[in-house]
C-alpha cells in the first residue's frame, strides 16, 4: 500500500520505504491539491485556474495535462498502478483513498471533523482511541515547503481542526481526573496558539489540583506578559480570579468594582472602541484587492492579519462575558 503524508512535508512511502519526491514543484503541488480534496471530483478547469492562475485558460489546462502525465508516469515508475489512485475523466480529477492508498489527512478528518459537528458532548472511548493517534499524525503545517495561495486557507481550516481535537482531549482527560494527560494536551494547544486564555485557566486549575501552586502562578505571569506584549490587554476577570485564589487573597470586591465616574465614561469609551474595531476591519479588507493580480508580497503581512483576527476574537469573548453578566443582573439588552 502507498502511504501519502501531507501533514508536514509531502512524503510518499511504499512498504515502509520513503520514495523520492515527484520531478518538480508543480507536480508535487498538483498531488497535494488532489490530496487535500481527496475522494471528491475536482473540475479540471478549476484545478488549472487555481494552480496556474498566471496563465490563460488554454495554457493552464495544457500545464495541468503535462503535470498529470508526470504524476502518472512517476507512479508507474514506483510499480504503482495510477488508475487505482487517480480517477480521471474529461472534466474531473480525483484522488481515491482506501484500497491502494492510505492518506494521513483522510485519517485526521475521519476522527476530527465529527467533533466540529457534534457539539461538546463527552467523548466516547472509541473516539479517544481514534483521536489520539490522529493528532500524532500532525508533523507540521499542511504541505510544508510548498507556497501557494490556495494552501493558506486549507492550512487554517486544518489548524482549527487540530486545536479542536487537542481541546476536546484536554477536557476529556480533565473529566476523567487524568490530570497529567490533560496538561500535556493543554500545553500542546498553547504551542499551536499561545493566546488561548481559556487554556491557561484550565492548566492553572490542573496545576492547583496537583498541589503545584508555583506552576500555576508561573502560567499566569506568562499569560500576563504575553497579552501585554501582543495585544496590549490584561487577563480576563475569570483568569484574575483564579490567580487571586492561588495567592490566597480573594481580593477586595470594592476595589474591582466600577466607580460612578467609570460608569459615566463607559458609553463614550465603547463608542470609541467600536469605531476603532470598524477602522481596523476596513483597513484589513482594503489591503487585499477583490480583483486584479494578486501581489505575492502580501503574504508577508499574513501574520499581522492573523494577530488582528485573534485580538478581535479575544475582544468578542470579553464582550460576551460582559453581556452575560448584565443579563444575570436583570438588565435588558
């Protein structure tokens, strides 16, 4: 059986031996694209336009035919029947998994995709047994080493799936009181996204349950420094409350309560904040043109755009908490 790995650098293995990569970058990109869309027919015209966006339609389709021939010839040279893997018609192409081909991405999607549809129910034992090895298949970002516009969106979607899987496993082992395992999954989550404040809270509580107060305090100070440097904000009240309990100092509620002046100035501050958010969203939307030739240099600003997105998501979470508290106090929205 041929084993195709796309989580990390593209790698093909036959009978546990790693095979040489395909002859050129575009052939590898074509195989990677079909792997990401495995078991679904892809329109040839769409594939050609996406992979050769700098060519006209006729030239793009010619390039596709050439690279498809290279992929098929390469499979034949490895004693693999290409017709067992590549299902081609006049209009469509499809990479078929199962039988002669095992694909790491297909295994990951098999176990992690249902988590996105199934809500937050407790995991069943068979799910835990499947999710754990699926998460170990992540060896790096999707198709590492390849750079193409279509890959960025696929990487983000897959990263969200990985984070969801790690989070559910952390919660599962926390519920089972297997705290050390829960901590390992939580720390893996923070390696993927260091700004997940709710994960810091869970880890602080896990440390506390183990009697490791110093580790819990260290996590809080790490979070505090990170939020200040990356977003210019402080930890959320829920996180501060855990910290105060760890310090054996519940805090003075009167100290944290808003004063009359604070409440009076809140509407103006919210109006200013709303305008700042709208300005940031408008600026981000204007960076990339809706039409016209894509400038590859724009990839350089992707980290900054993702940082802004995380900041807005964090702000949305804080707003949600504030609205819930107002509702609990009996104030109509």
